[in-house]
C-alpha cells in the first residue's frame, strides 16, 4: 500500500477515536459538575480536562478565566483547537475523502454524514440545549464508524491501518486520563464527605472509559484507586485498557510489517511484554505517575516509528 494512502487511513481512524475520547471526558466532567461540590473542586475538574489533552496553555491564552461553558466550547466547537471534536471530525472526513477509493461506500458515507450532521447540530444549538445528548451522539457515531469498517471492509492493509490508528490513539488517551485523574485525586482526610467524594471521582474515571459496569462485574467490591489502575492498565479483557490496546497494536504490526519495520515491531513487542507481565503492586511501588509518563513517551516513540516505517513521516518540530 502507498504510504500516503496508509497515512490518510491511519489518521482518519485516530481522529475519529480522538473525537470520541474527547466526548467521553467532557460528558463525565459535565455530569460531575452537576453534583454538589465547591467551585474550587469544579474548576479543578475542568483544568484537569485541559491537562489531559495538553491544552491548558492554549486555553489560558485565549480565555484567561475558566468557566465550564468556555471549556466545552473550546473542546467542541473551536476550530483553532486541533483537538476539538469539530476539528477532529473534519480532519477524519478530509482524510477519508483523500482515499475515497480505498473505502467502502458505507464507510465513506458514515464519516461524511457525521461531519455534515455535527455542523447542523452545532448550528441548531443542540450542544447548548443538552450537552450530554450531544456527547452521546459523538460516541455513537464513532462506534458506528468502527462497526461499519469491521462489517464492510476487506481485511486487507487498508483495514489494518485504520485499526492501528484506533488502538494507538486509545492507548494514549487511557494513559492520559489515568495519569491526570490520579494526580488530581488527593483527598482531604478531614473532609467528612471524603469517602463519598472518592467514590464519585473514581466512578467518573471508570465511566470515561466505559469501565464502571465492567469494574462491578470483575471486582464486585468497593471502588479503589489500585483496582481502577489494574483494570485500565493490566486487564486484557477490558477493551480500553493499555494492555488490550497493545495486544491489537502488536498483532496488526505483525500483519503489515515490512523490511524496515523491525525496530518498531521490537519496541511495540517490548512495551506489550512490559504490560503483559507487570503487576499492579510493582507499578505502584515504582510510582504510577512515573510508569504512565514512561508509557506515554514510549507510545509517542512508537507512533513516530510507525510514521517513519509505513506512513508519511512527521515533520520535525
């Protein structure tokens, strides 16, 4: 497959996944903001949302003071923000259009209709009327795109590069959510509502990755930070866990490997093995933040290696 075609397919899938991930985080933060809490705690939640996407400085430069509505606007509608939902859905559509001949009609129509429909919804004020309903729609359209790909695409290199983009983006996002949320989870032992607040905090983390019901099924116990981390890092049967995402990345690289991708496949395999054979006690002994920071650096290097070996190489900053 031509590297430029593979590049468009890879990034089409990454942008679709990124739009869904952003919708997930915004929905959880919005729902949490409706609960009784101090203004300071609510503000910390929205700053954490920006931190996850590394957009704190960009937001601060544009708005200065933080409000819930401004963060939602910045993360949904602002086309100057390349990680906003609108920017991601437009980028996904443009990448799909560039390789229209490599997609089935159903895949193209799903991606194109999503872009046309989101413009209409924003213009009609549906985001302001019911933010949660809008975020659920974004998540549904992402699910639909993946389902149509799986149900109509030939399982060839085009399909594999779309899947590769999806799982690389998913691994990066889950690690960012965990890192930021764990750092912002410090509880005040003197707070009489500490136990209740902790429950809502960790429940929100789980819901942001569709893991709340899974957690209840797996552990059947009170939500604890260590179990949340174990579920989202080490459980191969949790669809959005780090190890589950890396299962897919390693398998796909084995299918599309070429003469120059040996080092990238080795890096992916080593990262996968480090997750597969890790224990949560050892991770916490080293420090969860240090572990996740290292993972994000390695997944970034892996993405650069994939671009170098298969796609259009990224321009040096």
